[in-house]
C-alpha cells in the first residue's frame, strides 16, 4: 500500500495559502475523506485545500458509503460528499466544501488525457496507485511529473516504478517492501507554467474590483476567500444597480445533441452557482424560498425537440444515469402541471431554479475581506510609476478614487469604453451592449393560482411566483434582446413594444398562463418595463482573464470578467473561480479547453483580425 495522502501534509508550511493533493485512483473516496479530516485537525491549516482525483468511472453514492463502513469520524464528511455526488459526466467537475475552502476536483473518463491537457498543478503531494484505469507507462509518468514542483512528495504503491521515477527527477527516500516514498528534486530546472498567463501570485494583497453586479461581486468573493482585501467600487448608490438588479432570473443548464461548448460550460456554471447559493444560505446570508429556489425548470421548445445527447437516453450507456441527473424529457405530469399538450417538445432540468440576483450580489459582498463603495464614478485608469506600481482609478477630475496592486474590471457594457478612455489597446475589444426589458407585476389571488408550479423557459422565460423585498408575490416574464441599443430608460413606445413582445412569447410558451394574465397585458396603458443593459462578446461566451500585454503600458495585475450576456446567474460564479484559479496557479475548476474558450486572448485576436481586414 502507498502512503496515505493525508500523511503527505508533513513538512507543509504552517502559513501556506493553499495545499494541492493529486490522487491517481479515487476509488470510493477514502483518501480524500481522510485528507479532509486531517486538514480539519491542523491547528494552522492552509487557507485552501485542493484535492484533485482521477477516476475512470464514478462510484455510486452507495459505494461511497460502503467505502467508509465503520468509520464514525468520516460519516459526517461522506454525507456532505454524497449530497454533491450527482451529474458526474466525463470531464472535469469541481465540488466545494467548508465554505469553499476544501475543493475536490474530479477528472472523470479518459483521465490520462484530461491530466495531459490541464495546466500544471504544482501539486504538493501525489499518491500514485498502480491499479485502476491508470497504466503508468514512461509517457504517463512523464505526464505526472509535469504536475510536480520542486519538493512535491510522492508515494507509490509499486516499487517497480522506482527506476522510472528516478529518471524523471524523483529522489527516493525509502523503498519499504513494495512501496516508494520520494520527493521531486530534478537536476534540471522544472518548467514554469506554459499557459500564457502571468506568473502565479504567491501572497494575496489588495485588489480593486470595478462594478458591483454579479460579475464584480463574484470576483470579489472568490478573491476574498483566498485572502485578498478587496474594495469594490461602483457608480451607483447601491450594489446590483445594473442588469444584476433583475427582479428574478434563472440558472439553468443548456443542452445540445453534440454536448457543445456552451452546454458543458453551463453545467459547470450551474454546479458552481448551486454551491454558492447553498453555502450562503448556510451562513444565513440568503434565504431559500425567498431569495432563491432549486425547484427545477421546464424548457418548452416551440420549434423542434431540444435534443439531449443520445447516450443520455440509452439506459445501457454508463453516462445515462449521470446525464439524467441534469436533464431528461418532461413527464406527462409536468406537462399537465403547466397545461401543455402531451405531445409538446419539453425537457425537465432538475439542476436549475430561480434567484433574485440583487440579493445574491449583496450576500456575496458581505463576505469577510470585502469593502463596498458606491457613488464612485471612474473615468479612467492609470498605472502608478513608483517602485511598487499600483492600478489607480481616477474620476473625471483626475482625482484618485482608489488604488491597488490588482484591478478587476467587471463593468459589463462600460468595460471597453473605460479601457479605451485609459488608452489601452483592449478598448478595441468587441463587446456588444444589449438592452433587455422584462414585464413584471404583482399577483392577485387569481393570477397566482393560475401560475405553473415551477419556472419555464424556451423562447423567453417566466419566473411565475417569487417575493419582492417587501414580500409581495410577483411574476416576471422576459426578456427582450435589443443589440446595440443603449437608451435608458426606453421610450414609452419602446416599453409598450417590449410588453407586447413579452406577452407574445408567453402566449407561445404557456398559452394558459398568458390568458390568466390578460388583465395585465390587455391594459391600454401598461406600466413601465424593468430595463437595463447587458454585455456580450462577439461569440456570446463570457470573457475571463488578464487584459494582457499592451504596447505602451504595463498591464500586469489588470484582469477582466465581463460579457456574461443573459447567462450571468449560470456563469458568473464559475468565471470568478476560474479567474482566481488562474491568478494563483491553482487547479482549474473546469476542463482546460473550456477555460481557453473563456479567455481574454481571443478578443485581442479578433480585434487584430478586424484591424487587418480594414
């Protein structure tokens, strides 16, 4: 047997910001649970514990329970693990515990391929099993060594691997029986990160975040959890004054028969959103049923079936059980509940629900280490010229409002204009403003009784019943998607047109529900819409990453999180965790190919291509 993973904590610095373990055979999770328990017992534990595990086929919840049979110490931990043990399709999954301080990252499926394409982990401890689906050829061991830093401690279950490990730079400490203990100390200098990102930050400092919507609050929360002192600036008097002030919105996975990039991204995003909602609720910063609900969402496709990946529908395929945890064809009972015909094209998304975004933003900003400042109108940015350069946010008079070594832009449609006003090349990024208008009103007894028991989306979406800040029950339907329209508030004619559009969408989506709201949509003089501006990149995928090198300015420490479009509740928290992981050189919370698709580098390439073509 190889050395238990938790024993590799030995020699770890007591003030470590993070500690990263790599387990090559997750089994039924015993090593993870033991490591988690050992972390809990450390008097000066690392701020973040990362545990990365390879597993070809996930065990069932029952198998997880069997793996700790007789261990009362681990019972409470296994119960937390099994609560999140769902939807484990091939790919990378991030599970979160201890208010985001214990992070379990699972590589499921072709584990060697996943390990090969993820950026180097710089693992502190590795437990190498000689069994399971891993075949430790020379190439596989070389791939493993790529995830080591100088000093990485390794335990292996087979002494036969010792010669190959020695050639790769591991110094053997002992070979008791058939096991190997070693540490990574090659004669050559190990390669640094090759993902094109700046060197990892070792010690958190002070950070400015511009924008107090979902993107900014999520970024502030992820950074504060890692020890940053974060100041959030916004021009408004209150947080979530922009598009994140939507009365209520949905988080929901996207599906496609080829399991497209946005489908996979949305699943990672929904999982991260749910984890944060649950953690904030356990801290009593959010109230389930009042601020959010995880009740599922029915998707009604009006034109053609919203096709699921075919393997999800094949009960003989191992993926089907995990896919159905996410989405499956709507049942006759679900269709009946929303008064749709039995032959309607509809899906049921179990891992979905509604949120009042402003309440989520406020809860995120209440995290320790975050300071919020409103009525701070930033006109431009500049880099200080002293020995410790800082990013400075200036008003239109040139007064420095705040400064810090790191700055995150999360200003939605105002992001590119601020970059341009600061004479930065990123000001040419193609970020499109999109005006959205929703119809929202209070219920009376009749309309509330006619509402479906869960949200419905498709062509537009309906949150049928939620409370406002005074407890009044409301419904909200929307939204319009008006590209390159920035006028706020909309004209009276535009608002009436938006109400008509939302009413038409609802008539197609849920005819019976639309008829119940005739008293609202049939008014000759409808009330104003709720309207704000959103922002999307040219490919409708969010933008997360460093602003990048600029011809005339040192842009180190300048990052951006924007372009969430209409998927802010689904993707903002995932993007923030990705940004924090890239900043600190941590294991990524999703597959590297998805992370690359979110990266800011593509906007430079797009701007360069367009400039060349002119």
